[in-house]
């Protein structure tokens, strides 16, 4: 498999001189299998430059796996130019939303209303397929298996494990480590802790032994208390998760949009210094970086 990062910032695009080294586009990752099947993880603004590259490869078949429906993970989809070109085939996978009662079709339905976008969904000219996926129910694309897992975020967020020809990666989307909402002296604390421990164990098993883990590390440990409940991890929580799961390479991503590249490298180095990572290769995700596993 080949992996390329097209967007690594979180929450909002943050272009400018302070983010040039790591990039200002929001989440989008390209995965190519050995058979050259195209899998795209999330449709943040990074999917727009990816679309420019794909125009040289027409016709294309793209499998887009959406982790969740927050803006920074979907806002590039109406600008994914192959959807407007006849002959292309686009599969958009995503979770069922219990609030709206809809699947990933709603991502395009809402964004492409005239109130928000000048081009109607009816003007899509590609063969567009919407597929609702469920946790632990694997999807097969030729010899590649993609397995969704439910992670922790304020909306339904699916992480995806991709396995192909003996190689594997896991992408968390947005994920905040589970925590107990009760104080230790409260009646519900013990029961709730059992549930949390089960959820954590399930996530670790879903990630277990992957070659590459791409994880949400938006905050530092000192920033996290004021951001608790916002649905994002820290550098430390991602490193601990990767160590627990026996991961080979960890990419920290979803970089805080107010953090400059210099500050990003500084807090990353501080987090690394707090952990023994001799058996784990930890990297900062950078727009344009490619990896062949």
C-alpha cells in the first residue's frame, strides 16, 4: 500500500506562512493498494489538490471513506471535481446518523443545497454511490479489507482499519480517549468505568499490530483539560495508544490550526521526551508526505 497525506490540519483550513512546512489543508489521506485501487480517507480541503492530480488519470473509481460529518472532514467533497465528470465512479462510505436517520448521502445533500453551494447535487455527472457502513462489518475492495470501528467523538465517528497483502493501517478520524464522567465517590463511577475499559480494549484490538496508525493528536497534555469533551486526542494519548497496540509507525495528525509549524515541532518533541518509543517510529503528519508499506 502507498499512503499520501493531502490534508493534516484540524477544525479549519489554516493557510499562511506559519503553516507552510506541514500544510494548512484539513483532513484527507490517499491510499493506493497494490492493484492501484484508490481509497480516500475523509474529504477535507486536502481532497481538492488530490482532485487536480486525479484529472490526469480519468476515468477514476474512488472509494471515499468518511469518518464523520464535521465540516473539516467533508468540506472539500463538493470541490472533488471527478464527481462532476461523466465516466467516473465515486463510492462514498460513512456512518448512519441516528439523529437525522440518514447515511452518508446526507453529507452531500446538505452541503450542496443552494443556501450553501452554487452547484446542485443533481448536477453530479459521475456514477455516485452512497454506502452506509457499520462498526465491525468489513468492506471488501478486491483483495483489500476495510473494517470500521466506533471511536469517541461528539458525533458518530468511525475509524478505519485497512488491510491489503499483509500490510495494514488504521486511521482514527477524530478520537478522544474515553473518560469517566463520574467522580470516584459517585454511585455510577464503577459501572461506568467498566464500560470505558471495555471500549478502550475494543479500540486497542481494532488497531492491534498495524504497520501504520494515523491518529488525532490535536492537543498537548497541558491544553487538554480545557478542551475535555471536544472529541480530540493528545500527543501523549496517541503515543500511549500506539504502544499499547504494538504499532510500528505512528503519524500524529489533525494539527491544531492555531499552532505554527515551529510550535508544532516544539510540543511534539516535548511529548516524545516523555515516552520510551524505542520500538515505535513516531512522526508528524505533513502535507505531501508519502509512505510505501
